[in-house]
C-alpha cells in the first residue's frame, strides 16, 4: 500500500570492522539498488547505555558514516542521516509513550538480557526501558515496510507492529473521516472516482478481495494525491479507519559468519577484529600473529585446517585452488603457517583497497560527509514531518 521503503539504523560504535562489512553493509549495498533506502546513525540509542559518557558519540558517528561510504553505500541512492538531527523521532517517541503499556516494554527480551550483560552499569533508567519504543518511533515515522535487522532485533520489530496496531486502533478514526474520504474520492477525477466507488461497493457488499486489489491499482496510478488522502482512500475502501502508522516487516540479515582473528565470530568485545580501513601493516601484523593449529608446534609437524582460525579466513578470501593448496600443504607439513597466511593477508588487502580509496576522498574533505548528512537529514525530515502531521491530527493536537 505504500511505496516499499527500507529503513535501518546502526549505533555509532566507532570504526567498523570486517564483520560489519560482511554481515550488514554488503546487504545494505544490495538493498540500495532495489528499494528506496534510509540508513541512519542511531546516536540517541547510543545514549541509552552511554548516557554517562556521551563525548565520543559525535566522532564515532562521523567515523561510522565514512565507513558506510567506504563500503560502497551510495548517498545518491540511499538517504543517510543522523537520528538526533531529525527531532520528530523524539516527538513520536513521546506521543507513543503515552499509550505504551509498561508491561510490553518490560517483556522485550533485550531489556533483561542487556541489563545482565552490562551488569557494571546502572541501566535502571527510563531511557533504557524505552529504547525499543524509540526504535519503534524510528521505524514508524518513515512508514517503512522493510527493516533489515539481525536476529536479536526481531522482537523489537514485532513490538513495533503491535504498537502500530494499537495506535491505529486507538486513533485511526479521525474526526470527520467519512467526509474527508469522500472529498478525496472527488480528487480522483470523475472516471477514476466512479471505478473506485464501484470496487468499494463490490468489496463491501460481496467481500470481493479482487476488487480491493483493482481499486488499489487505480489509486497507484494517481500521482497528485497527498499521502493523507491516499491513506483515507485505502481505509475507506476496506471500511476500516485511516491507517496512520504502518506495521513494518523485517528482512532478516543472516548472522555474520565472518570469523575473527581467534576463530570466534569477529566482534569488538572479543578484541579479535580487523577494522575496515585498518592500515596494511597492521593487517599483516595481526594475521601473522594469529594462532594456528596447536599441533603444528614445529614447521615439520603436520596440522589440520579444521583446527585453525586461519583456515576460517581462507574460506572467506581464497579461491578453490588456494584452499586445496592449504589443505594439502597443512596436512603434509608441505607449507609453513607463515606461507599459508600470506594469501589471507593479500585477500583482505584486496578487499580493503577500494574502501581505502573511497574513504580517502572523505578524509581529505570532511565537509563532503557533513553535506551528505545534511542532505539526508533534510530528506528524512520531509517524510517524518508528513507522518507527524497525521499523527498529531489523529490525536487531536493540530491547533490550526
Ligand atoms: N536497535 C538497533 C541496534 O541496536 C539499531 C536501531 C535503532 C535500528 N533504530 C533502528 C535498527 C531502527 C533498525 C531500525 O542494532
Ligand atoms: Fe593453519 Fe595454514 Fe598453519 Fe595449517 S598451515 S595450521 S591451516 S596456518
């Protein structure tokens, strides 16, 4: 019913690593070719756990955006922005907080999980409890129907769906809805209006779903309708009220299989990462000091790649011929570990080369990044304002 729209956000954690690249960014880059995409820096979300030390957030945000651009997120295709620069998120968050049952928030699995995980930190705050609600506002304000998230975030999208339903149920019947809908029908022009009315009758009298689809197709052809009128016409068609907020769907991003330097998943908290723009020397040094199969204490001892984290990286970076060379050489002690690591180093550097190149442009001229963000925020705000107009109106807060 709406133009398909993708929205995703990332907390500013500073420089991103190759796990982010393989797990999230490559996915975003594919999506940006397929849909209108909005990607944002969730800087307020960082405050939910980092409220006592907010100083680094701005720099971390900018570094992260440079990494997005370095990876190939294209500001001409996707809209990139910073959450705190679109204050409408806060307004929607506040308004929804009035109708969000506390128990719904307390039940979100990450609430207790994170408190346990970050036990050293006082997370008995209002902001932390409300964090899923803030995420809901992020999503609903853009009426995004596709939210790419990792598995851990799915409950938040489900929560968002429930809230949207609750909201529409509570406020979906705007005063004078029928009159406004009839006015909107007139705006279709006489021919399309007649078609629309016909389909509406067919659906309301006979429950003919086909008629709904046809009427929707008619509405899709009309360019000049405002978003509000379009929604009224959809609502009027099906005999529901106005759907003010859209229940989002999610696109599950597969968990990153990117192994870290120690064979565990690459993660900042395991201290086993290679950053996206890590210097060449540092990449070489890190890979060279990776642990290998402990059975290969001496060069002449044969080993087993299955027991070696370096092999995990060959699976990501090496072609079949190289992998065969590793299997053979390792098992027969035909190659040494230093030799074995070289193609991995080469593979990582090859992957990073275009990223480094793209990033350099932005590092040389940081105003480019600022301008991209400023443009993105402007665009995002237009969408957000439109939703907020409808939200305020539906809640009786229009004052005009
Ligand atoms: N909560 C997400 C995370 O921690 C980040 C996020 C905030 C987000 N708002 C969002 C993701 C909206 C998708 C959509 O990873
Ligand atoms: Fe690991 Fe390669 Fe050494 Fe085998 S030869 S133990 S796969 S680094």
